[in-house]
């Protein structure tokens, strides 16, 4: 009996061990040496399983920096800053023409960036900034979180409601997205254009459940509100669940306006169905723009420098189309007319 | 002997119950309508249903964590990740099964339970057979598990948007209580029945207290540990099922994130030793609800967003210090001293001490403050 038991245990262990490398190495597939005429690019990125945003970002990099487009690109995906730095040093040794970095940690990069500079490697940062002297990199292409927040607040204030009583659900406190998206609401409040009825957070994991609790607390405390400003789609969904359970109408013909961020396809379908009201893009697709810079350089144009902000859009129930959902959305598409309850 | 045991059980539950009582009093001071409920969409709505609804996954995980802590003298930190994997399996099996009916939901759930038990068996074999420290053994899945769930999801977070699963995560028409609450109660009942009808509690406790003595008495410690990990795996699967039907969407990154820490905390608040031995599942269940009430109390008191975590941490630290063996032993000693004085009939100069002694038995833990 005991022996049998042990055998089962060992089998379980082996099965799990067999699975682990498949998962760990699936993301880091690398191939072939450089061929003549291809532009060598090294990409240091975070792992795709970090978020739906990152999954779309990694895929976008792979699609744009392909052999077909004239690139010999390698991508390293890790959430560990020291591993990222080691990978960047490897790319510099390999003699890449361009080094693209989305850093896990904003500090600790000075030496690598300097050695890239002395080796003549052009460095672009994407999605995330690094705390360093601007002369250490060529340009950074990032989302303008403050602009995203302003877009949302401007949309809201154009809705013609008699008053705006907002439940603000923040993301991870102190993160760039939270600071930028909150700033617009706080500014509008200080200007007297809206009032914040409840100010909560989904915590470090931008948690759907926490967001739901924030709204439930406001409802059971008998607060009057007509706007949910959730700083990502998951938290907006949690907030809407709380409204639905309490029988409070929302969306296009409802009492409470729902604003989400990030352009998840399920969120866009909710907007399309009038279940939510507005969603603001946070684009994970920086590759095409960076590629256009590189191609333009080949024809003699100058590279941009400093911080460059991506152009991002927003949709409401009037402006959303299937095309936008297919082209700009991230994560799985539940299909037309499907709402997440 | 049995009286002593009942008394021990009573003091063990005293801590979580008194904390819960304090929290409820705070809530009542904030507003007397705390317990008020109304019927919305055919279901009860109010603070209490919200608490029961919100804590369901945590309660289920705390039950499994209690058993594992008792038998293996360590904690499984992979429960949240295990739930993420099993729920990913549930979603994939369900979405690939063609049409979504109660039958296919049931079958997918059973598949996810099997996966949960397999995960438990993996952790259990590391702990029971290879004698790896529980926290180290489960660290493997804790680190790699979300990637596994991500791959199962097909790199996208799939959406479970249909009436049946949203009824499971919300309200079934005609039933006045939210479904996750009912599922949690059912699960607790099954566990209670299992504990009552088997020797598992006795065996797990004896293994946790003294492995060698247990073996000399014919109990196989490896088998018991392995079994408790499999039960915890099953708990993870049930918690994952509830979490994903609640969310309506499988987000491998965030589903059940950091829940393992709350589950361990629930076991500790329940008065259970994290170093194994005797345990009370009732205590852990109350502990889990206490954590939920605590976080909702802070929201109700409108503690600032930036300070809410610090408040939670401070409250828990105070709680754990009061519950610590050192303070408990000191309180017991003080109590004994007071009692012996009373018995000896030594009359001190004033009645002040007697008054203090009279009030003491009611609140032994508070003496230090």
C-alpha cells in the first residue's frame, strides 16, 4: 500500500516536472543568426503572462520585427530586472543595431545604457520609462496616462448630467497608470466640476473583487452616485457586478455611467451593447511606430528623441465599431452582443 | 478530560469570535442599519449577504489550509495559483464542450476538481514523501502556476458570458440567496460530515503533534499529509470555480491573487497553531469571515485609500499579539494569581483589587493593555 502510494506520488511529480519546462521556455524561443541586409534588433521585454496588455505587446513586437519586414530580431521576456540587464548586455555584445527595452524596474540601468551608447547601439524605451539621464537613450514611446485620464474626464463632462457624483476606483497606488488617470479626476474635482463620492482602490492586483467591495460599501452606506470611474476594465466589471446585484441601472439608458480603461475586447463589447458607457485605450502596440522611425532613418530622416507619447483613442456607445474591437482590442473577444455580468 | 477539551475549544474560538464581535460593534456605531437587508432582484441584499458572498472562496481555502497546517506543520502558498489553474481548466473544458448546460458545467467542474486533487497530490508528494518544507514545496507552483494557467487560457483571458454560469456566480431565479453563499454552506456541511464520520481530524492532529508517536500507533504520517494536501487541492478547485463564475471571465493574472496569505491568516486568527497539531475548522471559518468583515469595515469607515493597508496591518498585528502564546500564558498566570488570592481569602486593604479581579475573568486577554 505504502509502496503504491509512493509510486503515485513520484508519477505526479514527474508529470508536473515534464510540464514546467514547456511553460518556462515556450515564451523564449530564439532562432538563427543574422543574414545580410537585415537590421539587427534586440528586444528586452516583460513576460507575456504578466497581463493581457503584455501578451498583445509581445505578439505585436514579434509580428512587426519579423524577417519579412527586414529585421533580425530577438526578444527576451522576463520580469526580473537583473535578468533583463544581463539580456541587454548580451544584445550589446552581439552587436545589435537597435536595443528596445521595457524595463521591469525603473532604476539600475545606467551602466547598460552607457555601454550601449559607447558601442553605438541606439536604444529605444517602450511602454515603461527608466530613471536615467535622457541622453542615455534615443527616445521613449509610452502611453500618456494623464492624457488618458483627461480624455475620460472630458468625455464625462460632455454628457450633460446635472451633477457628476463619481466613485473613483484607483489601480495600484503610485503606478504610472494610477497617478495619471487619477490626476484628471482630482483636477476636475478641485475645479468644482465633479464630486468624488467614494475613493477606493482595487489594490496592487487591480482586483475585480476589491473594486466590487468599494462599490458595495458605497451602496450600503446609502451614497448617491451616477458615475463609476474605474482605472481598468477588470475593476469596472467588478463595479458593474455590484450595481447589478443591488438593482441599480447603468450604461446607456441607466442611471450610472461606467468608464473603464485598457480596451479589453470584453469591455468594448460591453460598451457596444450599451452595458457600459466609455472605454479609453491604453495601446500595447508600440512596434509599428518604432519600426517606422527605424525605416525613416534608413532614408535619411532624423530619429525622434526624448519622450514620445502614443496616440490613443476612446470609444463610447455611439462611436464603437466591430473594426475597432478587432483591431485595437486586447484579450479574448466574447462575441457581438455578449456582456459580462 | 472531555470537559477540559471542550474548554480548550472554547478558548480557541474566543479570540476569533471576540474580534468579530468588536468589528460588528464598530460597524453598528458607524450606522445602526448595519444588519438591514432588502430584497433586490429576488435575492437578499445588504451588508451581511455581501460579506458572506465576498468571503466564500477564502472560507473554502481556509478549511483546506487548516488541515494542511495541522498535519504537515507548514502552509501551502500555492492555493491561489492552484485555483487559477483549476478554474482555467474548468473554463476551457466548458467552452470546448459545445453547448453550456448544467450537465456540461457539472462535468467541467468535476474535471477541474480532478486537476485540483492532482495539484494537491503533487504538493503532497513533495511534502510527505520527499520531506520538502511545505512552503518551499509549494513555492514551485506559486512561481510557475500563473504561467501554466496563462497557457491553458490560450494566452487570452476567456470570457464565460452565459446565463447559467452567471447564475452560479450570482443568483438563480427563485432562490433568495446568492449562489456562492449556498455553495459555501454546502461545502462546509460536506466537510463537517466528513470530519464527523472519519478519523481524519484525530489522525491529522496526532501526525502534527508527534509524527513518530503517530507512526508507533499505526498511523502512516506520509499518507495523512498526502491526503490533507489532496483535500486542499480539492478546496482550491472549488474556490477557483466560485471565483471564476463570480468574475465571469478567467483572468489568469489576477484571479485569486494573494488569497493564500489571507487563507493562512484566517487559520491563525481562528486560533490554530501554524506549527501543526490540534485545530478547529470552525475557528478558521470564523477567521476567514473576520478578514472579510475587517476589509469591509475599513471601507465603511472610509479610511483613506493610501492608509487602508496600514490600518489593516496594524489591526492584525494587535490581534496576533493579543493571541500570542506569550501574552496568553501571561494572562493565564495573572488570572491564576488573582484566583488564588481570592481562594486564600487574603483580604487586602482596599476593595479595588477585588473589583479588578471580578472584572478579570470576563476579559483575560485584555489585562495587558
